C-alpha cells in the first residue's frame, strides 16, 4: 500500500493534537475508529434505539400498526399506572427490600472483609477468599435451586426435621419470611465478592498507624474504631451512595424465579411487574410506561446520589468535568 | 505463614476460637450444599431411598444419572446450546470489547470523547424491558440464538475496566511503535494484548459466566423449548420439580442398568450447570488483583 509518511509528531497521539487539522487526525486515527465502530453499532441498536422506543409509553401501541401508526394517548398510561394497586404493591416491595438489605446485607461484606484481613496466614486467607467469591459466579437459577434443596419443603432441612420427628417447616414458600430469604440468598451469593473492594481499602491503610496506636496502648477494638473504620469510610460512603442511586433495582431473576412459590403480594418487584403485566397480557405501552417510570426515577436517584457524593467530597460514579 | 507484627497483642484463646468457628461456618455454608448436591447426583437409587432424600454420607456410588442426562435428549441438547452460546458469545464479546477499549484509550484521538460518552451514559439509564424486547422482535431474532448474544454482547462496564487498564500502558511505548510504522491493529496484537493477559482473562470470565448463566434473555426471547439453554432446563426440572424420567419407567431397566432416581438426575442437572464455572474459576481467580477489581468497582 502506497502511503505518504506523515511527519513523526503527527503519529504520536500523546503529543499536542489540538493543532492538527481534522483531516490529518482522521488519517492518523482511522484504525482506532474502525476498532470502535462495531461495539458502538451494537450499543446504538440495543441500547439507544430501545431508549427512543420508550415513546410507546405515550401511545396505545400495537405491534401491527408500529410506532408510526399507533395512536398517541399522552399520559394516559402513567395515570393508569399510578392508579393501579398492583403497581404500588410492586413499588412498595421494591423499596422495602432495598431498605431491608441496606441494613442486613450492606454491612456483611465490610465485617467479612475485616475478619478476613485479620487472618494472618496468607495461604489460608487466599483459600477462604477463593471459596467466598465463588457463588458470585453462580446463576440465580442455580442459587435458588440450591436453597430449595437445602431449605425447601422436600429439602435437606425438612428431611432432617422430619426424621427427627419434628414438623417440617418450609421457608421457601412463606410470604412473611420472603424478605429474609432473599436477603440470605443475596448474602450467600454476593457478600463474599463484595469484600474485594473493602479488602483493597484495608490493604491501603498505613500499618504505622496501627503500630503507633498499639504502642500508645490502644486496644484491638479501639484500633478498629479509630483507624480501620475511618480508613474504610470513603469506600463505605461511595458504595452506600451507589446503592441508594440504585434503589429501584433489586434484581430481576431472583424474584421472577420465586414469585410463584410465595405469591405476588410479597414477591412482586418493579421488574417482575413489568414482565407479568406486559408480556403476559400484551399491554405493551403500559409496560413501557412502568419501565420508563423506573428508568427515570433511577436516573434522578443516581444524579442526586452523585450530588451527595460530591458534597461529601467523594468521587461518585462520575466526576464533575 | 506471615508472622504477627511485634506490636500486635497475642489473641485470646476465646477470640481465636471464635474466629476459627465463624470462618469455618462461612466456608461450610458455601461448600456443604454443593457437596450434598454432588454426592446425591452420584448416588444409586438405594442410597437415595435409604437417606430419605438428599444424601449426606457417601453410600453406593454410580454415574447412572449422568449417563441418563448425556444419553441424548433434553439436557444433552441444552448443554450443547449453552456451550455454543457461551463460546461464540465470549469470543465475540471479548473481541469487540478489546477493540473498542483500545480504540477509545488513546488520548486525543478523533471522536473518542463523544463515543466514550455514549458508553458511559448507559450507566445512568436503562431502556427497559419492553422496548428492548420489541427491538429484538423487530430484528427477527426471536427464537434465534443470536438473541442470547447480541443484546448483551458489549458490556460498557467491562469496556471501561479494560480501557482503564490500557490507559495505564505508558504512551511512549505505543508512540514509538507508531513511529516505527506499526499499525494500530499490530500494536494492539503485539504490544498491548501481551501486556494485558490478566485483565483479558478476568473480562473473558465475566463474559463467559454471563453467557453460561444467561436466563432471563432466554425466557424473553426463546419460546421454542427445543432451543432452551441449560438454565431454563434447570429451572423447569429442578426448581419447578418436573420429572425428566417418567415415573412408570423408573421400574424398568434400560440398557442393563437400573434407572437412576429422579432426585439424582435433578442434582446431576445442577452439577452440570455448576461444573464449568468451578473448572474455569481457579485459573482466573489469581487475576482478581487489586487493579482490575478496583477499576471495576469504580467504573
């Protein structure tokens, strides 16, 4: 291939680029662009086109007429949504589960990380880490199936109780215990994986601080309180804020899989609501309205959470630039 | 064994015992259910009957359940589907992600800011289930295996992690290669990738596990249950309790061996879903180093 060789400084991307004309930059960077295009194409088709597709929330959409042929109905679907008791049940369940997990799930990885960090033997620690990270890579179907085999009506616990002459007791179908069950499943699956970021933060704490405190007579617990926890504070705050920004996302599959066993009253969350209401009945626009509602509230929460993060002097998920 | 720093007091016997007990319980809570499931899947009908269900102590062992599963039929096909989707999907995803991550990692290149922004924006807003479903349907991908791959082919999260890693490679190295006349494809292949084996392995694992575990996309997009991936089979036969072997056949013997009990077969399906993850995991686990994961979490 015949090619004019450009001046050397035009080849290096880290040197001053602002002065080069667009044509020269294109000639220099076309390969980089070509590498990016396929991924961007998929992103546009499967993210941005559906994002625009949310306009059907303002229509009475039917697949035969398409977006162009379906009648516009303004905010009708949203009015319907807000007067739908099942929607409020789903919203209430979602928010309750988030709040519950904030108290009973969120601190677990922190405690586990501190515990792991205190294990002196490196090999033992790596072994335990390997074990507790693992369930993160199991699918929800698998996790629910395992829980069912251990705690379900025909599971190991019931089997053991029955053989010991007790009345078996099925946790998997009890709506009142459902929130505890899903939190236990989340802890089992993801709390170990969640320790990674805290372990890294713990490793970054200067050990001289501990030594100086110990020399000054600070006990183990005082060191934990005055050195370890302040050292973890930025990470804890960051993850807390991220979690709040994600309050309407409690996960889909876990609830979808167990909704039949405990009933919609306890197990319906926003995502499963959209699924059952739309794909089962063909109310496309209504489902899109529910999805759009969730997406927009999520967007607001993330933006607010980041504002709060910046106020606390933390980075948040995006920087101000 | 790392030694205790001199300033640290010796732990009390009580404290040490407590810590050991807690850590042991945690490890057992992870390992024991898997042990029980694997053991039951390997047990004969008699052992399962004697145990009254799940087997906790090894008795008679047999591979009948696996023979039944892999003797053709629903599970065999589902394993093939899941394997195919996982292999094709992972190769495609990893390729697209590496290319895009590198393409967006050179400071000052044309359009890299707006394109990167397109990816970052996906963290803030998800389009929602219904429009996503409709676009897949419009493209005619319902009941096509591509519906399990294309919509999730590029994860912005993985792309950002990988890009952050590439950006840490000193620019001078790449610039000197450019001056020597190397194309960007060549630089990526010969310089960048060999320096990024760890991050590539971890991202590859993330994608592979994602495809192997893919459940909900299949619920949405695959109506033909002859095309179901393994996770849907797992749900139908294990979670929903459908029997793979009809009950009246359980008294027969086929091909010289007694049919395995349904419970063992169900547990074997769990094991089949579990094993690929357990096999790859140890090789990648050592790469879960600080760099990759912290970049990952900060996104």
